[in-house]
C-alpha cells in the first residue's frame, strides 16, 4: 500500500501539534486506502464485495 508524498505532506502540514500515534496510523492507512481506491477507479479495477466485507470486518 502506498501514499503519495503530496498527500502525506498536506496531512503533516495540517495536523495538530500533538497527535496520538494510533490515530496517526489509522489516518495514514485510511488515506492510503482512499488513494489506492482512487487509482483503482481510474484503472477500472474494483474489489469484489466479499473482499470488501472481509476487510471491513477486520476494522472493528
């Protein structure tokens, strides 16, 4: 999973002075997943519904 330097830089520039490390990791993972899905959408590749449901189950 990858995250572009531009998106990461924007996040760092706008984050609070102090941030919980677990919250930081969660936000970075979410940003990377959103960026990945945007690239998949442009490439017209999609995740099957079953795979999505399995991943969502892992979240919580």
